[in-house]
C-alpha cells in the first residue's frame, strides 16, 4: 500500500537542542497512527513539519506525493490540523470563524452551510454560534478548531492532543468520527498523552523520546520487541522511555 505520509530522515534543531533526530516514518491510507512520547520528545515539532509550519534542517516530508517544503500551500489544502492548544480569532463569532475557514478552502456556499450546521449541532454549539469566541471555554474552542479541521474533508488529519478539554460525549464523537473517516481512506496522525486512548483507536504507534523514534508498530509488535507480552501500553511506554520506576519521586513528594 502506498503511504499517504512519507517522512525520510527528518531532523530539526533549535540552537544546540536537537528537537527531532533522523526520524523516518511511513503512514498508509486509512491508518490511524499514534504518535506518543513525554513532553519535549519532539512530537509537536514533527507534526508542525508535516504541515510545513516548520522547515526541517535535514530530510524530507511528503503528503500524498506532495513535497511539503516545496508546496506547503498545496499540502494544507488536503490536511486538517488541530494544534495542541486551540487557536482562534477571539474577535470573531464561531460562525464567522468557521465561515472564514470554509472560504479559505473555497467550499461552495451550500456545502459550507450544511457542514457547519452539522458540526454545530453535533457539538451542541448551535445556540452559541453567534457568541464571540473570546467568551468560549477551552473545550468549546476545541470543538470549533476540530470543526475547522474537518470542514473541507481532508485527506490527512494531524491531531495534536485533540481531546483536550472535551466533554465525554464530544470526545466519543471525535473518536468515532476518526474511525469512520479511516474506513473512507482518511489518514490520521494522532498525538495524545492518554495511552489508553491511543491503544484503543490507533492501528500503529510510534514512541518518541528525546527527538528519536524508539519503537514503531502495532501494540502487539511493540510488546514482542520489548519482550513484554501481556503488558499494557503504559507499562511498555514507561519501559521504552526509561521512566518506569517513579517510586523515589513519589517518596520525595510525600516528605
């Protein structure tokens, strides 16, 4: 199967800090690919490079055979992105913001109207669409950002902690929607700190630590590589990142 996302020997430096080191990954059409790692492991940096928001210092990234560095705008037309923290124009209402996003993607008026209304109803924002976004809670802003990422029916979804701030019903809608889109060929890159969610919805997982991919594969493959059959993803993650024994830390906090 031909990969939708191809990352070849990508590296990114911020001064003397190596944020991403020689990462190579291929993600196929319709896959839900988990990107896991502790804070500072390079996940968000890698995701921003997939979108062309950051330029790699080495290596290459292509989305659907489009070189991200050479044609970042073409890539963004077929990608939906949810950043780690929701970023919206606070001086706009929700409907104005979503209308603006749809126009950027050149959606036809009727399709735009129908899609926006569908999402507003699903996320229970239909009676708040004319409120200024500055008055929205974090969870409400997250719903708007997710809607904006999905409006134009992207080929690739890049989701950085997409369930942050969502109520259980909305989180369930997002998870089920990702699964449904996968059956239609939409590929998803999914970053989360909630390992149980990653284990439940991702086909394959890459575990990053200090800018490198320590291991990549299905959870069954990862358990086999680590020699930990029957282990949870949390146990596997802690072993691979060398952060498993936290007893001394807990004891120190209790003093």
